[in-house]
């Protein structure tokens, strides 16, 4: 799925749709929405006397009254749009006096733009847009944010001249004016924990089962089944609705994410695809998968995730749709540990009560040595301060605003964008109506203490999974997860002693952590082949880095070298 629009302020051009094969045509035209035949969709609805509303991607649901989307001031009512259309898509409003565009809830599919005096360029690809306007990859602020946080915090891209449209916002172009406005604030769906009874949990589970069913295609599809709760809950709903599907998982042959799902799928009578990341994968597919994953994500992703491309290419031979548990765990439990999703610096920004995180950022950046990021760091700190203050929130609510508006699309986005070149990844947990309802209950991670670490308090969200499985499939309800306990151990209060026993047993029997996806081996080989040992032209080296930081810094270095190999050779960092 791809689009490239050049909009002159006084232009009245409408949009057109063209289908293409797996790659874009050699000549890409302006004001065209391209989609891969048989994968994504494009539809339009005419609003009498007002204009045409376009949807490009994989929407779930239908617009009951399109005219209700258009507010009196001409803006799009995102609350109405997100309530009626779930899924991942870009939208376009071509009115009599304006063109407007934006993304679905969470902003997973990006809108990049470049604003000139009398026109605006808009595209789904920052790299393609940069090539069209001859923009150098010169944004040092973007590099700094990725070095510190593993992804850009706000609207920065590789290019100073190209910005990323904020989540839940509208880019609007009229005959005389250009604007970017946020149309839906986190407070509209952050909720309050007013519901806590069993009947509330039952209603929430029933709502999810109904909504999740809408995400399941009529034709055969795949469901990601791992050893945890997210995927098996989706399998339970599919079984309840007698859908045609298969399950799949990927990992090393000895990993629990291969062994547990394969064994349990067999007991359930399901077809299961085990995508083994073995020596053959390492030798023949890993390096190419890294290169393709990075290029298809405009180098916003990281080199530690080639298995997502490898699996998508294999699964696309079986189906055009997969359903995954992406976003599930993050909705129900308070995030708390540094790692790939959150660095220690991000945790410090949101948890520091004395605002000393500023000094610690300065200390960190100075420790890198030769490169001077003083101006960029001053600007970054100012923007973070503004972001923290403008919501009026504190604690976990303030952090979860960042999760919904930035973290989800920066962490999961590159993966889903890449997968769109092969198939559609449907993610039922990231559903505006469901999130809105969840956040009215005590089971939402929004209402947990900030960075809650108590294991048993963090398990409160698992009551939801247990309830869905109780009403969906009793076999899955009683099957152990890779955590050592089963959903019914969580869902039935009289089984609390059993839950405690199984949790302790699993904890003491746990072997040393495995490299389930062979990431260590992939990264070691990739570093040797690419000969990268630091950030180019900066003096910043990879010495003494932990694995997560190494993967992300290596990703930045790889992105820089790819640009230097093309027409950005004059750009230095």
C-alpha cells in the first residue's frame, strides 16, 4: 500500500486508485493511491454536496452515516471514524474546498509530509518523498532521539524537511492554508477505573469476542499462537466462531514458542505452521531479511527483527491475512522494564519526580565522546518538557498517553508497515471502541501504578484473557501457557494456591534465557559482514553496549550507510 500526493493550494484534483504487483511501478504518478492487488483495499464514499471520503488499507467495519464524519468546521470527527472503522488504514477527505488526510487509531500507518510555500507533498514513504524533493538525510535530532530512546519520540524523520504526522491528527490543505491539528486527545479514551465487578469483566469479554470476530476474514487466515495469553485468546474466539484458520509460530526449534503451540494445536486439531529459525535460515535468509525489512520500513525499524519479514514472506503464500496479539499485553499490564520497547532514559523521563532526568540525559550524551549534540539535546529537552506538561496528567496516565500516541506506532509500526508488502496483519486488541471500554475498568494498564513491578499485581489483566477463554473454548481455558500456569488458574479464585504453586515451580525450573529467534547469531554475522563498529562520522562506538542498545545503534548506523551509498553522500552526522 502506497500513496504520493502533491497538492497545490488551489488545486481541485481528485484522487485515483491504481493496483500494482508486489512492487511500485517504475513511474509513480501524483495524486494516486496505489495498492497491492488482492492484499489491501481502497474504497470511497461520496458525501452529497460536500465531497468524497477515501479509505486506503485494511479497515474493519463500515461507515453507517458518512456525513456525520464531517464537522461544521470541515474537520473529520475522528471519534466517529475510529468507532465505526477499526483496523489499519489511511484516510483522505476530498472536499469542495480542501484535502485532508490522517491515519487510523494509533497512527500505525504513517503520513509523511513536506510543506513548501504554495504546495504540500504527502506520502506513505519518507524515503520516496525525500527522493522526489531531493531532501538530504540531515536531521541530527532524529539520530539523537533514536540513540537515546530506540525510536524518534515525536515527528522527526531522517530528513529535516520531512515530518511525520502526529497520531490522531489531521493534515488539511485549503486554497490558501495548510495546517496540522490534533483532532482526538488521549483524555477522550483514557477513562477512569469505575468498573470492577465480575459482571463488568463479563461484559468486556463479550464485547471483545464480538469485535474480534469482525477482524476474522471469511477466507482462511493465520493466527499467531505463542506460549502466552494474547494469541491463544484469539484462537479461542476463532474456534468459538468456527472460522477457517491455521496457527503459526516462529523461533528456534527448542524454544517454547515453537514447542508449546505445536503441541497444543495438535491437541485442538488445528493445522499449525512452525517457522523454524535454524542454521538454514541463518545461512540463506537472515541477512537478506534484514536488508528488506529495513528498506521496507524506511530504515525506521531495527536489524534485530528479520524473522518478521521471513515469516511474513512464508505466510503470504498461504493467506493474505494474519491475526496477531500485538498491543495486547501492553494494554492490560503496566510496562515497567527497560528493553527493546523502552530504554532506561524513557523510563527516567516519565518516572523522575525531580526533573533530574534532564541532567542525566546530558551526562549520557556527553559520555559518547566526540560528537556534539548540544543544540539538538536542548531542543529535545524543551519538547519533552512541553509534552509532559501540556496534558495536565501525572503518573501512569501521562505515560500511557505516550504509549497510545507514540510508543505503539514507533515500536510496532515498522513491523506492520513491512508486513503490508506481503499480507495484512490484523490486531484486534488495538480497537478504539474496545480500548475506550477497557479504560473504564480496573483491568486496564492505564490505571496501574506507574511502572508497576509487583508480579501478582501485574497479573490482574490476565483475568480478562481467562474470561474470554472461559466463554470461548474450555480446552484452551485449561491448557498451561509457557508461564507454567493455565488461564483457569487465574480465572477461578479457588485455584489461587494452584496458581502460586505453578508460578513458583516455573520460576525455579526456568533454564537460562534462550535466544529464541537466533538474534544473537544474526547480529554477530551481520556486524561482521557490514563491518560496522560505530555510528559513521561521529566517533561513537559500539563498545560496552548491551544487546538491545547494540541492535538499535547498529540499525541507526546501517541506515546512515545506506543513505551515504545513494545520493546522500554529502550528509554527515
